[in-house]
């Protein structure tokens, strides 16, 4: 089959598309069928991906010429999305029209696409079948195994981050033979269990670690990390199996059991320390140390902050809130706290409100919805009725107590008082405080839907 570059306007959606329960009779009907039920959020996400990164060059559109028409046999969702981006009025509702128009206005929408031209349906059928019907004994698309995905993703997967942490701990505490032995056992036999633990943002938050590319970042001094890391690796190498840390509730229960071994929040460093694989023999203390020359005074080098501290709610993902809430949340996460502290502070207040309000609407909470304090309190009582989840302690304190510098009235001042000048440190603390609450809310919505 030959290839050709075609204008989006010259392509016609297939009215006999197998995705439709019955044949459609027009372009509008075909688009409406693709948007039905759960199709709309997926096409909106596809639209955002196309505008941000373009079309996937590894998957070409397959068309069949019929008279003056070029009927799309493979790639109807992509072509429909392109048509909606170019002409949002094709969407069946005003809400969807506005959403596609907003996405289109945010970037460049391709006008031409590379297509494969088939003589007829029969000519294209074997290839389309292979595309959509699995491995077909190795002839079709063979999915990657978890290990293969991990190797491709580098340090982005929990397992690979776990390996990076074992490297860091081995370098930090090379003199601790017992800890090193436990680290080796975990790396050899329980690496996925460690990945499950540190893949949880609540666990990372209380352990005081984060990941920045190839680096492990510690928010506490080395001597305060030894006790909890020794306990964690000893437990994972021994009696704590995957069945005991499988769910978020179980992981939170584990954090409560090791509360005495955890470093105190008051002991957090002003500037985090980092371990880089490129300097695997060094401790975080030696990595950050810079010797002054005789001719120049000593000065502390400027260190790059870990990703979750650069932007709002960086480590949080919401998959079960409403589409509108999800869109606003993802846009807010693009804000640089250092570059736009005022806007970031205002958005913290707005995001907190819309997430807890969304949860109340979806889950039917009626009590405590008169003001923001009540709405946050209602959410906290739902996800943490015993008030014993360490990751939510700051959310409780900041929103339900009338003490300290970051109480709820501070959020209101960020929006309503032009005398308020938010510090980047304040914005980060609020982002870290409410992020775990959002995660708990999102998981509760998912649980209630089942």
C-alpha cells in the first residue's frame, strides 16, 4: 500500500466503523457515537496530546478512496479528534464544543496527516485485524512485560526508583553491615515490595524522600534517616510481605507502627540533600559540600529542588474527579512556584475548594458544606475518621485549627487581601499538606463507584 499526505478536511469517517453499535449516517452521527459514554474524556485527552506533541508517527491512518471520498478505515478516533479541534461545533453539546475549542486555541493543530492508501476494505482488513486483536501468536502487537516497561521507562517506575533508593542507602550507610545486608536482600528478592511502598506519595512524604531524575532527595539529615531506613529494609527483608502493604490503608497502618522511628517534621532541612547515581560512592553530605578557595569566601552552592517542590501538587494525580476538576488541576500543576508565587498561592486556595466540593457533589455529602473549613473538614472526616493518618496531619492542622501561620484564613487572604505577600515556602507547605488529602479523596471516589 502506498502512502500519501492528506488534508484533514479531505478525510471522511467510516460510517461502518466497528466501534459503532450500528452504522451511522453522517459525520455528526459518527462523532457523536465516538463521544458516547466514556468516549468524550478519552477524545479530549487525545486532543490535548495531539496539540501538545502531534500525531503518533508510529501509527498511520489507513484510508480507502471511494469516488471523491477518502474513507478512514483505521484511525477514526484520531481523525474525529482533529476535525473537532478544527471545527468544535461538530461536538454534540456546547460544553464539549467549548472544551475542544479551548484545547485547539492552546497550540498548533495539524492540518495534514500521513495516510496509507488501501484499494478496498479487504486489502486493509488483515492489517487492521492485527492492530486490534492482540498478539496473534506473535504476528500482532506483543505487549511489553512489566520488566520491559520498567527498562524502557528508566527511573520513572516504582521498581526502578526502588533500585535507585537501594543504591543511595548503600552509599549513605556503607559502614552499617546489618543495614547493607537487608538492602541487598530487598534488592534481590523484594524490590517490587519496596517499589510499592515508595510509589505511595504518603509514604515518601513521611520518609522524607523524593526523586529528581537520577537523584534521591532527602529532606532530613542523614543521621535522622538511618533509623527509619534500617527499620524499613529490615521489615521488607523479613516479615513484611506484599500482602501487608498492598493497599494504601495497609501502608498507612505500617507508617503508624513505625511512627517512633520516623524523623520529626520539625527536623526537616531548609535545603534537601541529594544522592546521584553518578556519585554512588559519596554520601549526601559530601555531595553538597564545596571547599572554598583561599581567594574566595565560602558559599553554599545553589541546588536544584526536586520536581514536587517546583510546581503545585507535583506528585499528585487525580483520576476519578470530574473532567472539569481534572483539567483545572492539571493546568494548575504547570505553575512554577518560584516564578509565580502569587498566582500559585491563589490557585492553592481555588484547587482545595473545587476538589473537596467535587467530592461532596459526587459522594452526596450534605453536612458541613456551608464554608470552606466545613467542606475540607467533611472530606477529612470521610477519609481519616480516626484522625490518625500521618500524611494528613498538616491538612487537619492547617484547615481545622486556629493556630499557626498557615491556617485557613491565610488561604483566603491570598485571594482577597492584596496586603498578603505569600512566600514560596508557604506555598510549598500548603501544596504538600493538601496533596495527600486529594489522593485520599480520589481513591475514595473510585472505591464508592465500585
